[in-house]
């Protein structure tokens, strides 16, 4: 099948950017003919082109059997070139808002689905969780019985300094990666060096796929500092509704959150994280959900 995948920008690392990479990888593995549209090429589009031989387009000239679009700007550019499924990854960013030119909508969480329906009852979305390449993001070494090393994928430098101070007091090694300051493509290698990962959203999902327990916590400009705590089988159904964002529990006493996570840490939690990712976050399963949605559109 001839498929167009779009993302407004692919110039640097980010959630929708790495989602696009994973989506293209799986579609190519299935044998589909894939093109990619982006208005701002760069690091991620270069990887897509080099790794999969996929053409990177700045405008749409051909017709496609299916268009998998991130961002309303791309939906508008691809209109009349094939059936469009728009994926909305958030509620706040302007680019993530739904376009009337799409034929169907996917929300990456129940929170986003509710947001779309509040904008207009016509924007009825299917929920498909973020897809992770579980062959790339996988455990390569076991975690320790107790927390020895913590990785933070948080974006805020002062927040990471506060975390460093707290974990050093606990005698736990701490290191951080800020994709805006020190981006690392093979982040899975760093994740696999940790016993516990602090992150939100897609970074949390990738860490779970690597069999790492995840402490959902960060400070972001659009929501401030907040946490959901340590992800486990008892709370995941509720936390996943807001994309492991911190907005489910909105906890702000970070000392209490960290101490509780360390006390609750168990090596078996890593195995549960991996199993959950394989069953609920695997890009192989998520792409099949997109293709099923396309079949329903075609009927």
C-alpha cells in the first residue's frame, strides 16, 4: 500500500518526531511504500531517509491510499491526496489541534479524546496509545534489587539539579539527559544503564519497554512541576488516561514522591513494565489499529 506519513517538523528529537520514526519503521517492515512529508527537515528526517530509504517531501504531489498525519498543517497540505487519519498528541499545542480536513482522528490518550470532543462533537477520535518499537527499546541488562542508578529525562535544568541533590543524599547515582541540551539518538542505551527512569509521556513508554520502572515526574512550561508517582499495575489504567503526564495525580511534594518510589521499588516491577509495553504500547499492534481504522474508512 502507498502511504504518506507527515509531521510538521522532523529537525530535532521530540515525541511526535520519534513516533513518526517508529511508525515509518514498522510500515516499511510490513512492506508498504512510504513517503514522509515535513516542512522542517533535519535530524529525524535524515535518520528516516538513511535508515529506510524513504523520500522526504516538502509538498504533496501524489495520491496515496492512506495518509497518517501528525499536525493540522500537514493535514491541510495533504487534503485531496487520499484518506487522512490525523493523530493528535496533546491538548495545548496549536499544531496538535484537529483539522476539519481529516477523515478520521486518533487521540493518543483519553484526555486528548475528551479535548477533541469538547472542541466539536464531529471530532470523534479513536484512542491508540503511543507506539514504541519494542525490538529497539528492550531490556539488555537486568535492573538491581534496589535502586543504584537513576536516569532523568526531564527537560528542566533546575529541576534536574534538585533531583541530583536529593538522590545524592540518598546515596543513589543520578544522571540526566535533556533532549534540548544533550540529545542522544540511542537513548535506549542510557535507559538500560538505569534502575529507575524519571520521565513523562513517550520517554516513560520507551523506558517501560526497556523493562525499567518509571517515576512520572517533570517540570514543563505548560503545566509546571507535577508528578504521578511510580507506575505500577494498580495505577497504570488511570495514569495512562493522561499519557503518563503527571496530570492524573498532580502531586507536587517531590520529596515524598521520590521517597515513596524508592520504598516501593522492586525488581519484578521491571518485568511488569516490559510485559505491559509489549501488550499495550508495541508499535506492531498500534499500526494494525491504524490499518483497521483505515479499513473502516474504506467501507
